[in-house]
């Protein structure tokens, strides 16, 4: 079913991790098991297009890329069509991997330069850490989904909005609002949103 459609060599960074021809299942792992691409046969549910192609992120708490926005085909009539699409998806990930957000186990946000650590501690009363980021030593705090926030970006902005009225951090050379992972790799630059928030609210 699938085996005869496998190329001699898979795209770089990918390996075959399971092949169960009897149950119509095949899976591939990529980038040190960060991603899983699978094909599963669902003949009873979808007899006309039974081969379902799926992509799963295996590591991290945040989506690496919004794959839904790709509108990648998921259902196929024949196993060869599904396999061809899976191989193309592997190649697409290879080409675009550098643009994905880094693997993230927990999220950090910058709250000022090292000299502001006491004011940060006085406000948050939480553990903070100082780390060199873009040639500056910045204070970071873990972001948690509180105040009803549905994303870490939203939670970080809410925390900053409560922080600013009492601390009045520098907005000219803004270093508040870098969202990173636990390795201090940039996930998102929230500084424009921080500035918009400050401008829109009368403090």
C-alpha cells in the first residue's frame, strides 16, 4: 500500500518511524522528533477519499507554525497521492523551518534592563532572571496564562499594562515586551503592542 510508494531516500531531516500496512498506517518523524507526519486509512468513514494526511507537533507548548493557514490537502483517494503530498510537506517544512518559532516549553517576557530588577521584584514578587539578550542584560519573568488570557502574548501584555503605571519604564529605548522561550530565543516582539497599549490608556 505505502511501501511501494516510498522513495529510496526520504527528504533530509526525516525518517520512517512506523509502517503498518495491515492497518493502513504510516508515520514519519522529522527534525529530531519535533514533527510527526502520518497517513491513516479511514475507509469506513470516507470511502471516496479514505487516506488522511496529518501533521503533529511533538515538542513544546506553543504552535511552531500555523499550518491551518496553509490549507494543505488532507484527504486522498489513493495511497500514492497521500504519500506524494506527505513528501511535499516534508520538503516544505525543510525549506521553511528557519522561519518557525523555536521549540518552547515555557514562555518568558522581558521587563526591563538589569538595573531595574528591584522595581520588577517589588511589583511582581515572583522569581525573575537576568539574561543577556541582544547585547543587553535584561530582566525576564515567566509568563503564565492568568487573568483569563487565552495566549501567552495576551497574558504578557496584561502584566505589562499593570506594571507600567507604577514603574514608568523607558519607552524611548523600549526593552519591555520581548517574548522568548526558556532558552531566551525570540518568539515574538511585543514592543509595538506595548507602545500602542501605553498610548491608548491614560495612566
